[in-house]
C-alpha cells in the first residue's frame, strides 16, 4: 500500500487454523439447533383461528376468534369483528352487543360488551381458564344482563388445541 512516499507492506494472509474452523462449524450447528427450536415454539404457541357464524339478522357480519395459550396455561381469546350492523338498526333494536363464553356443560358467562367503531368494526380480548367452550355474541337491551336474553348474532365452537 502506498501512503505518500512511504510504502507499507501488507501483513501476510494466514490460512485459517483448525481451531477456528472447528469453532465456526460448532457455531453453525448451534445456530441450526436454535432456529429449529424457535420454529417449534412458534408453531406450539401460534394462535388457532375459528371463524364465527353470523345469524341471518346480520348477514354481512364477518368475525373470527383467535385462541392461544398464555404463560399460565390459560386460554387467550381475541375476537375480530367486521361489518356487524349497528345494534339500534336490528329488529328488535338493541342497546349493544354482549360476548358470552360457555363451557360445554356449564352456564354462559358474560365477558362484557363488544364495542363497535363507526366503520362497524370491533375487537375484544380476554383470558379464560376454559379449554373447550362456545363463544357467542348476543344483541341485548340490557348490557349488564347476567343471562343471554337477546338474539345470538355470532357463534363459534372452540376446541382444545
């Protein structure tokens, strides 16, 4: 290499040592094992999606429930709803939508109100100890009701993962 008038010699290139080659091979094996493990964990914890069936009174509604497990083994549930009619426009009109979970041989439990935005879209998230259950949405006059009284507008069955 030339630097002004002074010429500097480049250090000779050395062949890789056996130790360096073994270390590099070990690192590749470790990387492959870690990548495989990460992929398996992703598959094991990936959310399972269940489409919800819309009732004839809300024919344009589209919804799905995404279910996964949390770190305590409970079921995380996320409901995504699109094009669900304004409850005041239903026959009979309703005050709003209520989400219910029901174990196979149990009573329905209210999870709260499904709030929709001006574009008729909404999301709802909750955690439950249930593993196999029905999830449904009713159009209710009384949003604080303890039992479902209104028409079911969306339904899905969640099976164990």
